[in-house]
């Protein structure tokens, strides 16, 4: 089970900043998160970056117990 960390707008959509989700790949974790957090969460994902333990990841990136999967939407500001 990996720790899923969520930031900014995707955190708001999920209603939490941190949860534990089972899965062997980033894609499996994202699929489970989509089912848990609903359409607004799913709609935000295409513009987000996904990281595993501080390294940019793809959907086929494997994860093991206690890995941290982070989803970060684009951030703007000034």
C-alpha cells in the first residue's frame, strides 16, 4: 500500500491531503483514487504531475509498500 499525497486543488477535490491506497503501480493507485474521490478529482488529473518518492513517475511506475505517490496540479501565482 502506498501513501497518496495530494496538493492544492486536487487535495480540495479529494477532501483529504493524505491517504493510503493499495496498488502495484501508479496507474492502479490512480484508478483506485478516481473511484474513491469522484469526477472532480478525475477531471483535474490530466493537468497534474505525479511523483513517486520525489521522482517524476508514469502510470506504469511500480510502487511498493510505504512508497509516497504525490499528485501536484499546476500552480500559478505571482
